[in-house]
C-alpha cells in the first residue's frame, strides 16, 4: 500500500481535535459535490489517465506528481475491469490550524444512530478544509479500495493525497480473515491468530491515518491473543530473537501476512534485521530463518501458501527470498 505524499512526516503526539462532518449530516449540495469529484478522480485512475488526475490535483501534489502518477498507472492495471463507486465521504475542517503546525490533526466522526465513530489522525496537516472519500472498485477480478484526501480551494475540490490497496487476500476479505483469526485464537494457535488478525486489519483499514471503533475492537482481540513474545510489539529497535539449528540467531522485526500480487495466495511475511549478509549467503540464511520460525511455531505451516523472508541491513538493499511452504523442510 502506498502512503500519501503529504503524510510523509512521522506521527507526533496528538494535537487538539478538529471538526468532522459525516455524509449523513452534510447538506445535499455538499454531498453531491464531494461524491461527484471523488467519482471523477476514481474514473480517471481506473482509465490510467495521469494527465487528468494531475489536472484535478492541488498545486503541492501536482508540483511533485511523479509518485502519484506511478500509483495511478499501477492501480489502473489492477482495477481496469472493475466498477468504481463512492461508498463513504467525510468533510474535515482544519481551517483553524496554524501554518507549519507539526502536530497531529485529529478528527472524531460520530456515526449517526450509533455509538461507533471513525477517527482520523493526520500529522502536520496544513490549515484548510478537507474531504476524505472511499471508493470501492469491484465486480471484476479482485476488489480494491481507493482512498482520496481532497482539499477545497476557492470553492473547488482538488486531490491532495491518494492511496489504494486490495480488499482481499487469497480470495478472502478482511471479515473472513478476522473470523479465522478468532478460530485460531480459540484453538490456542496464537501465532497464527496474531498474523491473521494483522492481515484482516490491513484489508479492512481504509487508510494508514484512519481507524474506527470496529478496527479498534479487532486490534484489542489481536492483543488479547498475542503470544508473550509479541505482546509488547517488535521492531528494528526491539527485534524478537529466535535461535535455530547450530545456535544461529535470527532477529525478527515484523511477523505478518500479505496476499500475493495475483490475489490467489496468502503468504507469511518475515522481516529480519541482519548484519554481514551477501548475495551468496542470503538465500541460505533466509531459508534457515524461515525453518527456525516454522519449527518453533508449527501452526504457521497451516493456512499459508508460502513464506517471504526479507532481511534488511543498514547501508544495503534488502535481501528477499520467496519460498513455497513445501520447500521448507
């Protein structure tokens, strides 16, 4: 999934909340304008019309359009046979923010007739009046979600940010994977449950800066089912160390899942922090690391088609190894 160019700043502690208007509370005119603009951008993305998308973009995005243009073309390859429709829009009022404010712009959107809410947390958002639109692309080979951040300038909407991701992995959506994660947790297969909860979250979350009451519930279930080694999180600064054959140590920084590019398979994804790896030794090392993980947690052999191992060392490109499950003894 590609993050928004305008959201590249690292997240900072939460700042004062801004105001949000859900589509149920918008005026008919505001809803129609936002919906029509989002659908127009989505149609241009589907057609791979980068020139049109650039024309519809705000000046700061258009001024550095190459990354967005690449995303438009790659997304068009995925959704060319799909039908696009706008499923949700929001208005986000950040007009009272100060210029160059690095803090988080927070928006809490209470959904009409429920106790649920959708929340946005966008770092370093410039002052302005924004919209957020979710566009589903479905009906063809594989459903995708397009997420647009829009900004209103001089009474006209402009594209301010764009991300996109598949809605399914191995032919299943996030709700299906959430159910499977619960089943694995109930069976005390907590490693598999952790991975499936994480993939369900990625499929269901519309954008990296957005969450909801429902998604918070999913994360709470994942945390409750977490193996002790993962309960406090892992990362580059606090990797999980696993010993393999001969006393070799493997430092895992993330353990998750990801659907294959064709949407037909679900692979286990292992990222490691390494030192001194070379092209000649990478595949052997990565394969041994995958085996160590699967030997230690045999439940991970079930429900995954293969394993991707990505070893990262400072000052070097990552060493990636793709393995079918049957290739790992």
